[in-house]
C-alpha cells in the first residue's frame, strides 16, 4: 500500500481521472488535502482526515443553506441533472464511461446501456417528491417548515447529516438512490462509491456542473463530496470513528459490515448507523400461471445484472405437480436462450469446468438440469422435487455458492403456498445462500384471487417486497427501501406544539 502524504489535489470540478488509472475525488469548493494510495492496480487520490474534518466543521452552514431553499427549487436542480444526463446519452458522450464500466464489471454493453437509462428515473423530480410524501411524517411539505398535522401540532424535517454513504457493487442506480435523497433533503453528503462504479456514478453527479447556475444549484453542488477510500484508509477510519458525522449508511455484507459497525460505535459523535445488507429474490409460480409470459418475465430478471441485485430471483417455488414444473422449465430455458444471447456474459476463468461438474452432480441426485450452449450465455435451470438440491451441490463445490452462481436458478416443486413460505423463511440459513441476510423480494405469478393471501403470508415471513414477477428489478417511488423509509433516515423530525395539553392541577 503506497502513501504519498501531503500531496494537495485540486478537487474542484475534477473529471475524476488525473491520468491513467487514477481515481480522483470531487468537490466544488476550495482545494482540499489529498493522499495518493493504491487499490489493486488502480491509483486512488483520496481525501485526508483533515479534509473530512474541515468539511464537517462547515456542515451546519452548508446544510442550512440547502434547507432554506424551497423543496421545489431543489427538485428542479435534480431534474436538470437528469436532463443533462439525458442529453449526454442521446449525443453519445458517455460511451467511453460505458465501455470502462463493461470492462470493470463484466456486464454486457446492452445491460450497462439499459442501466444508464434507468438513471433518469432516479433523477425524476416527481418520483422523488412522491417518495418524500410517503416517507415523512409531515410529508414533503415538512422539508420547508413545520407542517401542521393537528390543532397547533406539527412536524418539521431537518437534515441529520453530515451523511457518509459507503456503497458497493457494480451498479450505478443503487448508489445514486441514497445519494440523491440525502442531497435533496439538505445534507452535506460524502459518497464513497466502489471502484467498479466510481466513474459511472461520478459522470452522472458531475452533470450538476452543466446545470444553469442558481442559488439552489450552487448549494446542492457544494453539499456533494465524492471520494474513494481504500479498504485500509486512515481517512476512512477517521470518518467512521472520529469525524462529526450525523449519519453513516453502509451498503454491503460481511465481514466489511461488522468491521465498519465496530468503528462507528467508537465515534463520540454517535452518528446514526444503518446497513443495507445482501439479500436475494424468490419467485412463486402457480401451475395455472406457468405460461410464456411468466417464463419471459422470470428469464428477463435472471439475465438483468446476472442476478447481482438484491431483488434478483435466484430460486423459484412452483406450486403444482412436478411434471408441470418440468414443462415450465422448458419455456424458461427457451427464453433464457433468446434474452441471454442479447446480453453476453463472461465467465471467470475455470468456472465453466466447475459449473459442468455441478450440473452433472445435480443430475445424478435426481434433478432435471438444462444449460445454455453458448459460452457467452451459460444459463442453468435446475428442477427439484419437494426440496432444494443446492445444499448438496455447494457442499461438494463451494465455488457454486450464491456469489458464484450466474444465470442459475433452481425451481423447486411444492404442493402448497404454506410450504413455499416456510422454505423462504429458512433460505438464508442454508449453505447455498450463506452470506444472504434474508429474502428481499418475492415475484408473484399466482391467480388474482391468491395474490393478497400469498402477499400477506410473505410479508409476515419478513419479505420486504412482493411484486409481479415480470419486473422484480423495478422500484416504485412509493416503495420503502428494505423495509424502511430511506429519506427519513437522513432526517431528524422536529415536533412543535403551540397549546397546553395539561388542563389539571398539581396542587
């Protein structure tokens, strides 16, 4: 790990790259002290502990400035960022970034192009307003002052920051969602993207430089700080355990989550800490709904992001007889062939050999196994009866764990919804799903008369999202995030009462 202490980097309006392989921080204000370190093959210029402290000392001024601007004006700025991004997409100005992300993530060009389109929904002002309206006790109006909820009683939502967001993964959108919410609710926002998504995230957010200057534009721009920190960064340790942070939001699993939490608990400023851990998706399919449309929807969600989203279906429960499940698997295989061919996938070196052996083992155990023929579309569909066969597979082939499986789904035929829900509850405790906190999303393809019943059962089993199987990857503006209102975590709710409640006497 190489350090170059004392290097002073210009963080004002930086393009994120100061030469080949160098990742640089972004902040629109004054020059801040940085240090150059290495992360793998990449050189990283990161903010120092002194820079973080300087920014935190001025957080009150920054946050008061943003909060004093009407929410409508703040949303206009976010919408304008979206318009700049849309123009760049149309003019082909992000192709270079797209190609770098393809190289870093292994995703297909078609998939990265699709995600860049999804960015527009994150930056949609009306969607953000609807989210805030559903998330806050006083609705979105509470961000502009006290919102009366009853006679002389009301709520006001004020920034809880500074906010530090530590994101992970290869995707842009999951990183942008909390960042945009933190900014629009008035917080000084420190964002640490992952190495894989850094350039894509930076390219989106620095579109604010091309938004016409205004008080709102300048305030929100000055509230944004982007910096990568290496895993053993002293500055990151300082931000977690000593800096005057108000909120720390971590995205990722073990062991990093526990490491981060153990440092945050030492912080004398007692920042609010919440972690969004790794989760997965499950499909529940009724035999009466097991037609081409269901197969198409499931295949689409398997191929998108190669099952790396917390909502991605990595298993399915088929409610009906085993023969019908096998017949459905043939429909699904056909759709995976077609959809997957448009999104080529690169397997890691040596993984094809392990995959072929795992498939053979499953067949010997009695499962029905189908697989893709193209090297760039190696999907796998396993059909098991009554119980999952994946435990046996992972015991023999540890590399076929939840993180090693791509475009791989097991369909387990079961007789009832009750058994399906019990299986979902126990899923995180199995070897095949080790490292997963819980099932986040259930995609339904069941008769209309069963939807409410199954949804209620899944909700009581702890599932956060119960949605149609066709677009498990999409989020509504009204959705909580993993069971909680994300916007409310970046805010403090102040309460005001203007009249006495006590009418009695203590004499």
